């Protein structure tokens, strides 16, 4: 099969890496890709993955490329092209493509749509309100004593959420998004949610419009600094599985969330084919959805792809064909840990074009894979080209073993200003379930 992957981050590198392992993959393009992606080879043919210099949001150019090269399947990684309607566009030209259509992508592209959907269809979530008027928003925040999450309605690269612990902080967050327009048009409308207490986990479910296949648990680390301090980011690292939910508790949480979500989709005629990624808070009153995403989490994809034992080409093809019911997911029992190495200053302004050293040394390590995110090639050398630069991923029989291996690899890699968290997975070490 000829495959086209759209995107350029660590998520896309992990997807390309796993797709390239499939004997079905004979040719693989990635638009626009990165320095690590173009180093992968297709198992089915031995051909190198080809990076194509087309931006993920340049839908017209992507369509022209697809019509010329006729991939058997296109896989969409990031949220923006989904929100722009790339799936609808390709389908209208009789091209097979994996990912939710524009209407289904609203679960991520509009937090207001998602919040209203959950309220109507009984998906457990936080008390919330949707606002276009900052004064009304401030009144609602006051009713929560200022302890709330203030969210830009639209897409904001995973950073459009400001957390407040007091009314002054909440009012400042509302002004930051609605008046100062820190996230541009994404902040014309906002969602305010009550602050939920508990442990946050990432759930993923592969969907084919009829059935949903649940992934194991994972946990992202959104804050920039150790101890969950510093500003919100797109994700500084993750691990899977997590000990905070037993298998039975995971299935119960999935039933409470996915079943009403699926009923709601049927009631509203939403054909969701792709990956649904709810961020979930495990509260004393049970699991509650913080928000929905309509694509793989990043860096969750890195730990999932290193644990997944199925052929990814077959899984994604079944999603598009509506035949996922015939497939059971298989997972390695090992634990995987991903540590994100980011540019100095991220998630704020950062410098690009800085040389990266030590990657060759890491390649020789067992049970480690470095997924490139914000990288590029300059005169034959790998340089930084984004906020999140690398996702250093390792696996082992225990969380402690995987964590130790990941950080040993991180310590071999250098670039000026590199920043990363030293506590990925730390909350789970020594964790004992209250029920145990």
C-alpha cells in the first residue's frame, strides 16, 4: 500500500514509524515531515520515507499531491487540517482518508460544541458555561469562586486553557483570551469549567462510525516544569499504562463516557471515524470529561505506538472501512515512558536552528526510540525547528525501568537551552490503589 501521512510532529513520527513496520507499507510519504521521519524505511519495500514540502494546512496542495500520486490511504495527524475539512475534501475526490470529517472534528475544534453535546447527551463532565460576553463570563467565574479553567473555544495548539485558583486570576484569564486575544480568533468564544479535583488521565478510543476500541490508559504532563508547575504546554511527556485505574475501572469509565457519547453521535447523525481522545479527571464522584480531542494525543502517541502489537495499517484501514468490530487490539504488557525535550523558552518564544548532538549515541541503546517533533536538516545536520523538539521514548518491564532508560537517553542528547521535566511518571511510582 502507498500511504500519505499529514503532519510534522512527534505524533506523526510515531505514526510513520509504526506504519512503516507493516508489511503492507510499500511507499510512504509525509507532508511536511521532519528530520527523523525521513530516516525511516518501509518494511514492505525497503524504501525510505519521503518528506514532501507541503504544509499540513495547505489543503489544495495536499489534494493535488494525492490526486497525482494516488495513495491508498491518507492518515491525518494534527487537528487543524481536520477542522478545515480535509477529510471531506479528499472523500469528495474519491480518496481514502483516515480521520474524522469536519462535522465530527468539532468535538475538538469547538469546545462550546463539545460541552453542549456532553450536556445534552449525558456525558459526565464539569459544571460549565459558554460565553461570548466577558462580563457574563466573569459573573459565572464568580459563581465558582474563581476556581475554574478558562478555555478558548477554538484550536490553540493545545495551549488555549488558562487555570485560575481565584477570582482575580479568572478575570485576568478571561481578559487575556477575550480582550487581548492571546489565542486569536480561537478566543472569540470561551468555555469556563469548574475546577475538578483528582487525577487526570488520557483515554483513547479507535472508532469506525459503529464501534469503539479502547486503548490502555496513559497520562500526559501538561505543565512545563517539574511538580506540575509553570505554564500549560502541548505536553511535556507521558507514560502508559497508568496505575490509577484497574482494568475493570477503565472499562467502567469507558462505558460511562463512550456509551452516551456514541448514543449522542447516532442521535445527531455524526459519523466519527478516527481516534477519540477524551481528557478525563478521576474525581471522587467518578470520571468526568475535561475535553474531547479528535486526533491522537501528542506525546501519548509515542508510548502507544511502542506498546501496540497490531499492524497499524490494518487498524486504520478497518476504521475507514467500518470493519473494526472484526479486530481486537493487542498491547505489550511493558510500560513505556516518553520524555519531551523542548526548546528553551517553550511554550513562549524560542530559538530555532540550534544543532542537536548525541542522537547517534542514543540509537545504539536498547529499548529506546527518539521520535522527532520540531527538527529539520541543515547542511546535513539535525537542528531544532520547533517548541517541542524530541520525544525520547523508552520501554521496560516496570515503570521505574522504563523511566531510568528514558532519562539515560535524554542525558546523552544536547542542544542549547534544552529543557525537559525530570518527573515524568513520578506520581505513579509507589502508587497504591485506595481499593488495594
